[in-house]
């Protein structure tokens, strides 16, 4: 694995305000944490019985995406120069690869949280859409040079407020299919993740938005947040769900999975037997007469 100095030399910065070699070294550290967490999550997924791996597989998706993103960040790849608003015409590296990471991870984390509740599918889809709005408006705002970037920031903040409402008020008020154990674990995980969501807009305003902090400081800040909202959060969330009966969630697929032999076979319902038509009743014979 290349060090920060080698990565910056091979892939030279494309802006005046760019990540330093120390910043690249830190990003390699975050990449190592994400990659190790991915392997641990994959191992934990394999150890789970079939039919009880949904939340673990979501964790593998999130951590794999973060590993690829931080490999790109540490290699000084995945950025574009944008003239900073408050830096006297200096250009600054804007890392679009980070927003690609969030575009996948943010809705996936929220999906994992809300699947543990009793929310209707329509509410879940709306919340996932607004999580995508938060990421897209953050990316567009970061790429805008003028003060109009704060308009996109406002759109994202409004969408984030709705997500907080769903996570902290609307979802906990639903009937949890798996009972009180999941409800307690959800309160812990949702409260923790909602607190983490407060810090991301603050970092954006100081970095891509206001250009108050350097690119290296931005990398350190975002790296800590992604570790706390990624491996740490997922470890807490999966630990709270470790003893929950998955049948109580009501998840169903189109096929039956034989967890013992690992075979997948379709369930076929035998057609109901067709009743034979009843024989017509014989006409009544009047009293005193004999049937021929």
C-alpha cells in the first residue's frame, strides 16, 4: 500500500487548496479501518443462519462502499478543483467520490433502521428519497462557486429535518413487529445516528461551503464522522439485533429456503380437488304405486 507522500506524488493535487501528505496518511488509516470492518462484517454474515442475514448484508454493502471511497481519497483521486468563495480566487479540491459514497450509504443505513420498525413502505420510500436529496444538494452546493451554494444547503437542511422527524418521532410511534427488544435497540441506534447527522452539515459549512478549514482538516473531520457513523454505528445496531427472531419482522421472499441443506425450492400449492357433480335425485313415487 502506498503511503501519503507516494500517493500525492503519483497523483498530484489538482487545486491550490489540496490534501497534504499527512492528510493522505490519515485517509489510508481510515481505509484500513473500513476494509477490516468489511471483512469482519462479511465473516459475521456467513456465520448467521440463512434467512437472518438481511441487516448484516446491508452492513457489508455500506462498509464495502466506504472502503472503496477511502481508497480513492487516500490515493488523491476522485476530486475536482472549484474556486473557493472566500479564498480570494484560490481553487479548492472538492471530493465528489465522497458524495458517491454517501449516495449509497446514507439511504442504506436509513433503510436498515426503518425496516426494524412498523412503518409503511410508502413512508420508508419517501424518507429514502429525501436522504438522496440531502446528498445531491450537498454535492451541487459544493460545486457551486457563488453564494447560491447556500440555497442548496438550505434544501438539504429541510430534507434532513424531515429525516430527523421520521427517525425520532414518526418511526418510534409505529407498532414494532418484533416487540419491545427491537424498540429499545432502535431508540439507541436511531438516537446515535441522528446525533451524527447534526455534525455533517457543520463540517460541510466549514469545508466545502465556507472554506474556513483546510482540505486536510476536512479529511480528518469527515474521516472521524464516517468511522462513527459506519463501523461503530453498525456494530451497535447489529449487536442490538443479535437475538431477535427474524420471523417476527414479517420478511418474506418468493421462494422457500431450506436452512438445513441450503437448497432453494419453490413452494407449489396442490390444486383443490374438483368435486364430482351429484347424481340427480330420483322422482318421488306416489303412495300405492310401484316403480317399474
